[in-house]
């Protein structure tokens, strides 16, 4: 069971119970796996956060960890300790949305980012900042073309 993929303590517990093992047997097996280092919820949470291929917001990452059986406080600590902070993940998500969807509307991008777990204020700040950078970049390019001989 543990050879296929890394599990949390809660996931292993529920799998053993689902296979018909008694609570006492399950407790002994889970404790043995923890003692031998086969189960480590803190490591699971850290790897889960660091190895996500999709850019997700802090709220979504915490919710997914909690759903997998990690305590909420431990999940928050793992997300807070991630190398990639939420603003960096938000920028990656915006880049991907704009790259894969052509030119979506502002509200469409914002809704997509909210579904990924990013907070609305951060989304709108990032989108406004990106729009300002793009308009400044376009103005600079136009100015340089207009001023060239």
C-alpha cells in the first residue's frame, strides 16, 4: 500500500479500516509505520506543496492538505514555509492562463484564479499591476517607434 505512493497517517488508517482490519490492528500498524519512518505527515505536506505542478493559492493548498488528513495548523506551516510564495505562484498561474487561453477577459481570469485558491485582493492587485506594466511597455515601444528617424 505504501509502495505505490506516499500516504498520510489518516489515509493509511482509512485504507486499513476499509480493508476490514480492526481498530486495534490498524493502530498498531500505523504506529509501526510512523516509528519506521514510512509515514511522516510533515514530510508529506512539504512535498505536496513543493511538488505541485499547478500553481495554487495558499487557501487551496491548505484545504487539499486537510482533505488528505493533515492537521490544519501543520498544513498552514508547510504552505508558509514553501520556497515558492503565493505572489510568485499567482504570477505563474496568470502566465499560464494568458498563455493557454489567448486573450481572456479580465473577469474570466479573476474567476479562474479564485478557483485556484488565490484571494481576491491579491488577484486584482496582480492583474492591475500586470495591466499597468503592459500599458507602460506598449507606450514605451510606441514612443520609441515615433521618435526613431
